[in-house]
C-alpha cells in the first residue's frame, strides 16, 4: 500500500508572459525541481491561473495527448490546424491529440484558472497519425451523485472525450460536504488526486487545498474533510502495455 502527499509548496513552479500566468505543477517535466515525476502514462500536470490575463504564445506539440480543463473563468485557444481562436468556459475541456505535429497558443482571460495535463499514448503509433482536437462543453459530460458529492466524468464511461492513451479515467468530484468522503479504488491502478478545495485528514496526515495525493495498491480511500471540498481524480494503469516516453528516455527510476 502506498499513499504520498505532495503539498503545493513542494510542487514545481512556473510562469508565462512575464509572470501574468502562474503555475504550480504536481507533475513537472523531468528537468524541473519539485512535484512528482511521470507516473504510468500520466506524463505532466500543471495548475495554471491568471489574475490579469495572459498569453502562452504559439508553440509546437507532437505525440502526446494534451487536455485542458477550465476550473474557473475563460480560456481562448488557437491552433494551426483550424487557424482560428475558440473559447472555453468554466467546466469545458479540450483535448489535443498532437499526432505528427500541431502548434497552438492559449489566452487566459482575467480570473481564468485551468489544468493542463499530458497523457502518454503509444508514441510509435500516435506519431504516425494526423493531429486532431476536440472541444467539449461542460453540459456534455455525465454527472452522477455519490454518497457525498457529485462526480463529473471528463474521461471514461459515458464521456464524449476520446483519447488513445490506455486505461485513463478522469473525474471532477465536487460538492463534497464536511465529514467522511470515500471512494472505491482498483488495486491495479494508480490514482492521482488534486485537492482543488477543502481541508481534511487522511489517516494521520493533513491535506489542504492544492495538495496532491498519489495512491497506489489501495482498494479504498477515506478522507475526513473539515470543510466543503472538491477533488480532481485521474486513474492510470499500474502497468502499461507499451513503452512510455519516460521509460524510453530512461528519465525516471
């Protein structure tokens, strides 16, 4: 059994547009200090926000599948395939299947906050495909009631978002009331959990907003929350059927 908690202060930090866009990274790039390293086929995870608004200028991607999820406010996205700006509002998501190459840019409007998460498909296949992307509105994602909270499926059963990366599911779990929250897990999976809101305790360990939990080889998780909470949960397979990018580069132990 394994549970690791990485606080915001121990995550990697970043910035764009002369500091107008700030980031903390629960999973950073290999050269960055802080946070966790790539796990399974979950390669990178950044939590970004801007009080004033800012621009991440045009830059290229290949191979990886890149999901942006709007936590609050608005984003605007440009890519070289469609050559136009498109808007994303709170609760909307986008996935770029970068394939054999695409360039894009992002504007974060004032007060905007989002996740950008990179998934690692089988690059020997994805690099041979044409790049594609999908924008999906918040109302299109299925939402179900839990015993404590509501679970919105971003990737997984019933979601219109499709990716090639195997074994991934993504949940936005909101409206968790103070008290006990629990969820059944699969022991053959790795769960990466970002605390978007709330404070509480897991066993004897305290957790707080912007903390990051890595849960392995557990069949259940129980958290005692002291306040209303919101969690963003990614499940990835403990064992991947192909060689991941990190494995091919020998980047991680």
